C-alpha cells in the first residue's frame, strides 16, 4: 500500500480552524502497519520472515558445503550481482 492510498483511507480530526490534530485509522490498516513495523524490528524482509526454518537451515548447510569444496566468490563479484 502506498502512502497516498493510506492517506485516502484514514480520517482526520481537526480543530475548529480546520487544522488536523489526530488521525483515525481503520483497524485493518492499523494491523497491517503494526505487522510491517514488527518485521522491520526483526530485520527480515517479509518474504524471509515467512520462509520455513527448515529451508533456511538447508540453504545455510549447502552454503557451508560449497565453501568447503572451495566454491567461493570474491566479495566484489557478489556485490556486482546485488547491484545488477
């Protein structure tokens, strides 16, 4: 959800002069926002947060086996792939 979409879904409480002082957020949106903040605190991307722990462990084990076989890459090459 974009910020402009969010702005369309909330209601503003204003003073008599029309100055916004509070926001009323629908529960569904509030719940989504809290979940997003919790994921930010965990440091994980939502895709990673939902990945089964068994798969994460299997990927790490395979990475260790590849390293032991000498299948490594220079860090500069890995960063180049990140920024492609």
